[in-house]
């Protein structure tokens, strides 16, 4: 019988050896690999019929982009946590992945124990970006769009969604959408946690608690 706390994971990479290696790494972390795929259509077809918790995808899938997959999965299955695994310490790609909805950007040459830890943390809901690109990615100008950052600043001031909407001439539904995007990018689930993580990451200056 499957443990109800097992993280059901899908792996997407166009190299079979990478899929096999990742499967072993995740198994040691107690995750269940529910499927392995080499392209976007077969991945999306599988996700349409199966509930999963975590998806790990290569940045480049043949002629396709893993970032495109991130966007599709985020749109269709917003609760799934997503990590991009890449050979390239490319800050533009890392930023694009996070903007699309990934909560992790990792590099394939990371040591196996460290990669296992990083994947485990992302699956648990944390934002993890490899240190080689983090400095350029985790700043207000790169991680959050201007309006997302503005909403976050007003959340930190203690304003409600309706109050923020009036300040920015937006509906409170739009404000909620912006805030959800920020939470997704930071890997947080409450307003207070989001502000605290933003301060810790240097996205916001320290302020009074929400």
C-alpha cells in the first residue's frame, strides 16, 4: 500500500539515462516516480488523468522548452510543484522558469546528495534556486514583475486585497491573482510567510509584521 504522504512525482527529460538516475535519487528521498516522459504532449496527457504532487523537467526537451511545459502545468494543475533541471547556469532561463511558475531551478552538475536535498525541499514547497544563478535571479527586478512587487509592498504594509485594489485601481480579484503568483514564486502559503521570506531574500526592506 502506498504511503499517503508519499510525494508522487513525474520526471520529464529526453535522455533515458537522466530519467533513470533521477528516479534513483528520488526513490532514496521517499518519493514515488509515477511516470517518466521525454516530451511535453505525453506529459500533459498523463497529468490529465493522474494526480501528482511534483514535476521535475529538463530545461530543453529536444526542440521543445521545459519552460513552456511549466506554464502549461501551472495553468492546468496549479497545485503541482515544479522544478527545472538544467545544464546551463543561465540567469535569463532561470528567471523565465520562475516567472512561468517553477519553484526551483537546479543544475545537473550538482552533487547527488545536494541535488537530492534540493529536490526534497522544492517538493515540500520551498523556493530553491542554484547558488550560481540565485544572486542574479532573486532580486525584485528579476524575480517579480513590477506590479507583483508593488502588491507585495502593500501587503507588507498590512493592507487587505480590497484596500490594495483601491490604491492601485485594480479589482480585489486581480490583487488576489497577483498575490497568488508571488506566493507561488516564493514557495509560501500565507501573507505573513510571504512577507517574511521576501524580507529575508532582500525583495523587501524590513517592516512591521503583517
